[in-house]
C-alpha cells in the first residue's frame, strides 16, 4: 500500500510542475495516508488502539486484545442481525449448509 501511495504522490508532484494544485493534492494524499493508512503498522500515537472497523478488509490486528475486541464486536452484530431478521438468517444458514 505504501508503494502505491508513494508512486501516486510522485506522479502528482510531476504533474505539479505546471499547476500547483497538483502539489496540494500530493500533500493531501501523504497527509491522509500518514494519518489513517498506517494505523495498523505502528503509525499514530501509542495511546490509540488500532482501528477495528466493521469491515473485513483482511488486515490483521496487531494485538490479541484488538483481535478479541474485533471478534466480540462482530459476534454482537451477528446476534443483532439474527434477532432482527430471523427469516433472512435462517435462509442464509440453509444456503450455507447446502
């Protein structure tokens, strides 16, 4: 991911030779990547826990506590889904077993 961001930033800087708006775009890309894109790779302050968003993007949590938090949150949402949509959850279970 970092390689893509660096390559994109280099392209924006090259485009910025004639138009300074591209320079601002390059700075914005770097800022957003450093602020939000590196949270699991040690970026940010140590007091912030790694983000455990609701998506299953495939990024592994850095600590066992983060893993447990994410697992518990997912289980909570699964229980809520089954409670609020019993017919849909039964249909999904039938499809999964076939």
